C-alpha cells in the first residue's frame, strides 16, 4: 500500500513516468523506499530546497502510522 502511494505521488510529478522505479528495502521495524527517476526529472521530484521531497516523505510517513513502522524515502537518479 505504501509503495503504491509513493508511486502515485512520484509519477504524477515527472515527465517520464515509465522510468520511475521504486524498490522497498524492509527490516522488521522499518521500510526504505528507494525511488529512481530519470536524471531530467530529479529536480522536479526534489523541488526547490527539497520542499517537494520533504512533502512526499511527510505524506508517506503519515500514511505509515497505521502500520506502526518507520518509513524512509530516498531519491536516486
């Protein structure tokens, strides 16, 4: 569910949604989503001073409260 949320948020921002790849790395207490986008889309996902990236992380963390797990979102090109 959380991975789908990250996918919807990120693909709505980029010009090349077919190049968005999300990998979930899970541990018993945490999940890290590694988001890979095209180099040309990286600025759109991060935003000015990281505002868009911070907003995505905030939304995903709020959705993860139900699961009681720690969630991290990392952006890579």
